[in-house]
C-alpha cells in the first residue's frame, strides 16, 4: 500500500543529499520536514527501537486514514459562501438598515480614533460617551467625524455593542462583560467592524429605506403664514427665532441658538445619518417614537403619577400602571404601549440627557433633551396636526356637522398654505431661470429648472383641484345639513 | 379581480427581471450558476455530504455526478473541487484528480484535502513537489481536523523515518 514511500524516501535521501541539514533548504522542503528529519535522526541514532516503534505507529495511522477519502472541507471565513446565493434574496436583509450607518460610523471612528482620543489633551487609548458627545458638538471637527460620534451617542444599544466588543468577547461572551466599561477602545472598534462585515456577508447587506423627498414638506414658508411649518432642514433660518416661546410654539433650528452652542443638527453632510438630520430618523418607528415623547411631554404629570407617587420621574412601572388604568385616554395608552413594545426607545429616552446612565428612569430633562435633539418638538409637523384634528374630534361642544366642517376647514387651510408655498417656489425658479445666460452650464441649469417648473405646475394643478373638491364637498355638506334640518323642521311642524 | 391579476403580473415581471439580471451577471462571469439558481452554501454543504456518503459506500459514479454538479454550480468552491478530486482518484482518473486538486488550490492555497491528496499523487509519480504539498497540508491542518490532514501527517512521519533509516544504511556502507 505504501510502496510509493520507498521512492519518496529515495527522493528525500538521495546520494547528493546525504547531508541532512541541507535537505530542507536545497530541495524546497519546508522547515517542518527538515526539522523532523533532524529530530528523528537524533533519536534513531541513540535508540533504534524507539524509531522502529514510531514506524509501527505511523503505519497504523496510515491504515486508519486511507488515501483519497472523500470529504468536503469548505474554505474558512467569508470565502466559504463565495459563489453561493445569500441566505436571503438579493436586496433583502434581516439586518436593520441602521447597520449601514453603524458601519460607516465605525470606519470613521477607526480612522480618526487618535484624533478623538487626544481631543481632551491626553491620550487614554479609549473614548467615553462623554468624549463622543463633546466630539459630536465640536464644530472644529469634520462633519463626518461629528456625525459618527453623534451616531454612537444617540444609539445606546450600538454603543454598548462596541463597548463590550473585544478580542476574546466573540469566543467567550462572558469575557464581553469585562470589556463593558462604557469606554470604546480601538481594538473594540476593529473587532466590531469585522463582526459587522461578517453579518453583512451572512445575512446580506441591508438597503437604505427610500424616503420621500423632504423639500416640499420642510420648505421654509416665506409668507409668514401663522400655523405653517417652521424651518426644519437645519439651514439658515429665514424666520425670526422665538427663544422665549414655550414648547408648543415654533422652535428655531438648533445650531447656535440653544444653550449648547452648535449642537450640530445642521452640521454633517457625512456618511452617517444623511447629514443634518438625526441619523435615527430613518427608523421606521422613529416618527411614532417622537409622537410618544411629545405625548409624554404634554402629559408629564399624568405619566409621573400613574403608579401612585409624584416623584417627577417616569419609570416602566408608571407606563404599566397607565396601561392598566381603564380611565386613561387612548392617546396616553398608545404612547405607553409604544414604550412597552420598544424597550430600545425607552432606553434611548432615559439616557437622552446623559444623566445617571441607564437606570430605567425618564426625567423631565430627558424628554426635553430628546425633543430638542431630534426636532420632535417642532410644531406644525404631523403630531401637532394630529392633535389639532383630535382636539376637534374630542370637542364635546361641537356637533358632528361642525366637526366635519372644522376638519375640512383645517385641511383646506393646509392646502392653501401649500399652494402658497408652491407658488413661491415657482416664483423663485422663474427668477433663477431669468438670471441664466447662454453658456452650456447655464443651459443645463435651465433644463433642470424647466423640469422643476413643470413638476411645480403639476403640483399646483393638483392642489387647486384638491382645494376645489374640498370646497365642493364642504358646500355639498352644508346644503345637505341644511336640507336635513329643513326636513326635520317641516316634519316636526306636520306632526 | 382585474386588479389582482395586474398585481400578480407586476410581481411576476419583477421576479422575471431579477432572474434576467442574474442571468446577465452569469453570462458576464460575475455570478455563478449557484447564485443564479439561488443555491445557498448550506444547501451545497448538504449535497456535498450526500456525495461523501455515496463515496464512502463505494457508489463512486453517483458521487462523481454530484460533485461535478457542485463544481459546475460554483467553480469558486475549493471544497467541491477537492472532493471531486478524491472521487476521481478513487476511480483511477489520476490526471483529472490532480487537475481538480490544483483547481481547488488555485482558489484556496491552503486547502488541506487538496494539498494532502495532490502531495500523495505527486509522490506516487515521483515528483518532489509532493513533499512540499504534504508538509503544507500538515501546516494548514496541524490538529488533523480533516482525514486528509491526518494522512498527510502520517505520511510525513513515515517518509521521515524511512529517510533516516536509509541515511543510516548509506552511512554504514563503505
């Protein structure tokens, strides 16, 4: 069976290679064989029996492992799945799209770790949450870096993931607890980047959700119509900020206006979070979260005392007590249910102000800080609209006819504001078009502007149609209500 | 009803366009047939296990068909190449076996099964490259996780012992 070994031995111990020392080097053999030869030679010269017993053992090994045994040994690492379809179809992934931002943030942090580490004047080899928070607000840093730091401070769960990531944590989860010291180390960032890459390879790379263009919704109103949307894009504010206004009032854009100078909402056009907006606003539940926080703010006292004591703090017990309370309104219950169903958002809120870490207690400052950071306190956005519609519906002094009319009236007011906005955009596009010359670049711009103008015209047409149908509806309803009333009166008269 | 049909048609068209896209990638050499067909690594591994069982039961022709299919499906799979090589080797098609091992090593230079078996075949042919392959196989599989790795280790030991014996004899002869 092993006859070929004789030939092999001759190859190995041919006359010109009697010097064993030269065997490994001159014939391209690896040091392993050369070393084995030397070792065994030493043993063999000293004890022939030992060498013989070794040979017997080897023969047994060869018998146990026959030649060409068919086995399938896949390549190691990510290469093993190369050429095969991912577990999920292309374009779908079990992973949260936020992981893309997370990966981008980690890459930026890895590349600039030393810079961030030295930001406080000393090199400690790690970054704390506080340091990251400072970096997020440090206007001297690049927008990408600020966005990356902000991303990690705003996503507590992901911060914890990097925090407990280390060389051994992947193999021994218990060791991860040792790494968890609320400080990020470079090794942790690198290890986490590798892990994220592996997750992408295994579960597919998530795709960013397609969000509708926000320009139409967030354009700053130029007419100053009361009740219209305030600027929310983080750009220079054309309106007058009203710092003294309480929370329901219009809120100016954050940069440079609050007590924390340059909180950076208008800062980063970096890879993380899509620039000036809060990165987590891409979460599908984020809007609902902001609604829930707004409800919490507006009904702070009710939430606070839900569990029986007024201590100016809201805990999970308060939420549970509110849910169990049959007298609580559906709006409050909805908000409480949201926090119950989304513990990650509860954690986020309780750590919004950065006080006391993760202690399960939401303070008033947390709510305030969260609404300021995420822009959830801005009036004119959907929560306020919803609440104004709700206030009409819930108003006990209005008849059903009045309620319908009031709601239609509110909608038509919004349509009017939108029409004005579109007309304003058309006017500015027309002005821009008129200012263009005849160069190639200008022609290109003109073509783009023409396209925009057509879109605006279509939108205007649609809005006008909507307005007309609204008036028709209101008019018809008025006539019907009138007719009904008249019929009722005549019936009463006849009775 | 009409709407439902329309919706289904749209979905079918989307699916069709996805398949066309994958076919185009395959034609350009960017995707494998396994990717076009949606075969995952786990599925391939299950098929390979069946092939190994067939080969162990002596049903080599059937095992060959399975592994040839796997190799065609994903030529980038070094494991499938190496497994096919072992089947060819057992069938006595040694040149094809060496070609498959070499293909496996082209994709994964440290594949223990390909290294060990090709090393042994080279030694049978009297080629010195066999030593290098065998010793590399021992290096990449130091704990003998694969049968090929364990065999490579035994072969290296055996050759070493025999070589030492021969050297001793040569030294004793005048």
